[in-house]
C-alpha cells in the first residue's frame, strides 16, 4: 500500500517532496443528512494555496498560517497602488 510519504506532492518553491496529507471521512446525521469531513495528517508539512492551488512547504512560505503562497499573499494583502503619482 502506498503511504502519503511515497505519494507526496512537490513544493513549487524548493521542488522538494512534501510529507503528510489529508484524510477524508463520511458520516450521516440522525436525520439522514450526510456529513463529509476533511482533516490533515499530523505530519503534513505543506499548504495548497487557497487561490491558485500550488503546493508550498510551510517552511517555503512567508505566511503559512494564512493558506496562500507568497505571490497570492501579495495579491490579496498587498494590492498595488492604483493612483497616479504627481
């Protein structure tokens, strides 16, 4: 059986292999409503950017807790000034 370490994604920044991943689970509430959950494995060392979906190691990102790669972080949190300079 393949392990998450063997199937690891490749970091966009350093080109190194990632560790860990995601675990999916399903359940059904008493009223029949399905529940689908996604959790991370404890050894996960990467983010999948919320904006562009590239894979980046936590160590290769300036703000790993926000879920964006650095270029997308700049687009979201550091927009360019649109005014003209005089």
